[in-house]
């Protein structure tokens, strides 16, 4: 699986996303419990540290 797919599936949606998906990643929306997986925790922590300029 390419790196992009892993990052996308474990990275939670931001606070400006729809209310029902905020703070949840695509795998959680699909019904998986990923909160205890080390890889999921890594991407959650990284998502909070990205500067806003990275998305422009």
C-alpha cells in the first residue's frame, strides 16, 4: 500500500470538516477501532503539528 493511502486512512479530519466526521479518520468512519493502533496515533500526532502554510 502506498504511503499516501496509509496517511489518508489514519489521519483524522480537521475541525472545519462536517460535524459528524470531525476528529475521526476514514477507517473510523468505516467502523474500525483504530485508536489503539500505534500507526493511527502517529498520524494523529503529526496532523496536529502541520503548519497551516503546508496546506496552501
